[in-house]
């Protein structure tokens, strides 16, 4: 299968691109390297030293299989992107090419506006290129669990669609889950859903939207093969996901920082599972186009406090509670269906000490790169 | 009250700006004149000869009251727009600054992409300017009935929110009406709603979203005062709304063209009512910011076939049925609540022969400008 991976130089994109190659697919990465640019803008860095794209591609070709890349800013360069799709003829396009940090999207008008402008225009340009070039291309998009919100009224979280009775007509209908995003970033993923609904309805496009939990870990089977293939590891207050931040804090001998009570229950997934789930979705396109296929891409749920306690118990280190910069419930319950991906063969990697150990090893190996002043940098909203 | 009218040179924006001035408000128009540009792009024209903006503004100042304008492309020039908001200090911003033709938004990738890029970025930039300058500014946005869709399962159309029972929890909740837009244009208004929901939730912005029916007519009390104040009258297949197209066809002695069966029931509103409703909404801001206030801005419902028959009976002229270029139900039922605006004093102008006559007079007076080849130009989707 020929798979184009948009945003294939990023934290989820790169290990997924390698996984796809390792599973026998032909991969073309399209990226504008904006994530590397934002590191400079924020004076932040990956705890791991990531290789430049040419070294990454050369090593991957040598060690794993056929992979190439093109520098295109998809939000800005529609014609170039469309031409590449026309020439390369992918069977599947995997779309990670969005600004993906909630805190970044809430810094100021500049970041809010960039996030909306980039994310919406990339998604829309990709849909248009598919309509214009080949409506049979399967689009696999990385969405987020964060669109659902945490209302008790809605019950356990289904996969994208909620069954309700309309009180005025007493009819039972499946509706797109009414979203309640918690940041501008999450809002863009909720808006993406409306783009998918319409392009599916009007042009019968084949679309899989993966509502992913919070990713932890950094390495996969493939990124471990060579130093040139190593993945990003973000630990800062803006791009570091919560568990990776805790691990870095433990490694740096500073307190683990919980925002609010820690009672926020969230869905988690290891980066190895991200790469495997996206591959499964790509390898098993929807069999009909009656609606957008939505899967929850999550392995398990856990509160932020439970997470901190696992790390603290294992590696020492105190826990410090800080005012929550986000507007969110202090505590919530959460139960999530992940039947869709399980039906395709997904077997989740669960949080456990040996795996966290693995990640901690990374953190320790590279903690010389850790800039302590970057750990607590979340904007307040 | 100081009211900024974005898109205030357009078909709905201009008569609304004049209405607001006539009701004693101070008005600042912001426009990039994109609608005049699209006339050149499509080789279409307004049946009425509209004055240039300077003549419009001079005459309005002389005959009605204080009004000014600035040329700003709000999607592209955030800093300029924000500075104007800072300097001029509006109490209310009325937002018409979106590409508003469904057929235009479905011509090709260029128009689809322009519609999304412009409409989303204008709305988002306006919200950001309000957050950054003064979160007390009341935003009044022109939305569309077209976001609702026409499903029987959902019953009569409420004002923005639908009461449902979640079957898994048996809880009754009001949700944002699950949208089912029929074009890329309508989809952008559906996406706008998500922007409003989030900015209202996070910053408590005061927002009124007016879901408007299909506008007919062209003149208002104010636009009739002077030839320099005359409003646009679009009759082409792209920008002409259905009733205005029928009136032009009758005036030009060509058949009235119905796409599909004519059984499509739609909500209508006269342009005089548009101007009055927006003024009412602006003069009566929401008293709390718990949620976005949504009103249906409609006067009555009627099928397309009924409309054609009124015109045909009165003025002669046959009715010709054409294949429907749109993907939509051949016929539908529709009942719409407009309690919100009625509670503020709105008394709808209903479709009747004398009023249509008034519009027909315009059409006849200016039919020398009518380019017959522009009447049937809708793209197929």
C-alpha cells in the first residue's frame, strides 16, 4: 500500500511513518517542519536529540524500507500538494499535519489564530485534493478524545456517535457526539469533524477519524533501531504530555506538578500503540462510506493523580499541586469504548512500571538536555 | 450605540448599516469589497446600479446620519482590524463578512477553499479582537437556517438548541442542534457555531447568532431615499436568491426555473426585516452569557413551487423544471420557531403580491442591465 503521512516528521507522525514502512508499505512524508520551528520560537527542545530529516530518511531507507519526504506547507501550498498526490498516487493519506498542543493554542491571539488557520486549512486542502485527484483515497485523520468533554449526562463515551431520543418527535437517532472542546486546539478537531461529515456526505469520501487519548512514551520498535531514528520527547509545559512531563521531572529531581486536584480522569495510549492503531486503520479501510468511521484510539483510563503516584512511588520525588491553568472540571469520571480498533486486532499496551521504566531510561540518558525552566510554562486560560 | 458593521457594503450589510443609522446609532462599516470583486470574477452584475462606497457614505451622512467606512480584509489584516476596534470602541459588532453564496462555494476547489479560509478566519479574528480589546462587545452574527437540514426526525426547528434524551443515561439535555449543512458555505456557518460555543464558554463573550432564512427583496425604507443608497439586486444562478431570480425572470420574459420538484420548503425573509431584526438583536443584547443566544431570523415558510406559482400567476411566464444541481431532498416539511425575535418586537413582513410588485418594479426599471446568460449559472453538486 502507498501511504502518504502528513506531518510525518512530528511526535506521532514519525514513529507511525516508520511503523508503516516496517509493515511493508511504501511511505511518503509531507511536512513543513513547523514543530521544529516552534521549538525555536518557544526556546524549548526535545529531550532526545532528533536527527535532521535527511538523516532520518537515509537511515530508515537503509534499515527498514522505502520512505521519502517532501517539504510542503499544505495550508499554504495547495497546488504543490495536489500535484504531489496526483504524481505519487497514494492509496491512503494519514493526516497528522495540525498544531497539536492545547497550551500552545491558548498562549495569545497569535497562537490561537495560527492553530485555527493552519489546522482547518490543512484539513480542508487535503479533502479538496482527494476530491480533485481521486475520491477513492482513504483519509485517516488523527483526532482527539478532547472533543468529547466530560459530561456525566452523556454517559460512557461511544465511538463518535451518540444515540439520543429527540423529545419533540420521540425518534431515536444517532447524532455526531455533541462536542465540548477544552481549548482552541481541541476546537479545531471538533471543526474538522464537520468538514469530514460534509465531504463524506457530498462526495462519499472514505474517512477514518481516530479520537486519540493522551500519548505517552517516546520510542517504538523502529525508532530504537538507530540513533538517527529516535523520536521527539517533549517535557515542557506547552508540548510535553502529562506522563512524559512527570517522567522528566522525576529524572530531573524536581517535584511532579499536578494542575488542580489531579482528579481529572483521562484516556492514555503509548506511542507504540499510536503507530500500530493508525497502521491498522490504514490497512483496513471502511467497507462503506455511509458515514465517517470514528474510532477511539485509547488504551486505558487513569486519573492524573494516579499517574503521578505511580511515578513518585517508583522513583521517589514529591508531588506539588499547582493552580489549574485550564478551565476544566476538578475531577471527572470517564469510560471509553475502543471496540472499533480492537475489532481490527488492537491489543493495548497498558501503563505499567516496566514500560515507564523504559521511558525513564530515555529521560535519564538525555537529561543533560533538560532545561528546567521549560517544565512549568503553560499559559493560563 | 456605536455599531461596527463588517461586510457593510454587501446585500444584507448595506441596508442594515443604513437601518442602524436611521435608528439613531453611530455606524462604522468595515469591508474589503470582495463582493464587488466577485461580480467581476463571475462577469455578473447587480441589476440595480450600486454607487461606489464613497458616494454611498456621503449620501447616507447627508440624508440619514453618522456613518463611516474602512477598507480592511479582516481575514488577512488582524492587526489593522484590532487597532480599529481599539480606537473606535464599538458597543456592538455586526458580522456579515462572509462569502454567502452556496452555489459559489461549490464551483471548484478554489471557491470551496476561499469560502472556508475567509469565513472561518474572519469569524475567528473578530472573536480574538473582542477578547483582546473588550470582552463586553456584543457580537451579532448572521448565520443561516441552512445549517439545520430537513430531517423529519428532529421535528419543528427550535432556536439553535435541541432537547434530547441521551438513551444510555436517560438524561434530558439541550444540545446544539446537530447540523446538516447542504454546501461548503453552509458548512462554514456550522463551523462558526463551534467557534462561538468555545469563545462564549472560555471568555464569556456575548454572542447572538441569527439563523436567517432566504432573503428576498432589495430595497428598504432607507435605500429608497436616494439613488446613491440603492441596494444590490442579484439575479444570477450563483448569487441570486430564489425569489429574486423568479422576479427577474418574469421581468425578462423568460421561464421561471425550478431546480428539482419545487417541493423544497424553505424559510423566507424580506430584506427590510433582515435590517430590522439585526437592529433589534443589536439593541437588545443577551442579559446573560451562559450560552450563545441563537435566534431564527425568518418571516414565513413556503415551497419553491408555491413561490414560482405566485409570480407566474401575477405576471405570466411559464415555469420550467430543471435537474436539481444540489444534493437535497426533493421535498420536505418545515416549521420554524421565531419566538426570540418576536419577543423583541419583530413583526414579519409576509410575502404578498403588493410587496412582490414593489420588487418587480425595481426589476423592470433596471432590466436593461439584465444579462440573460447569467440566470442559469449554478454549478452542480
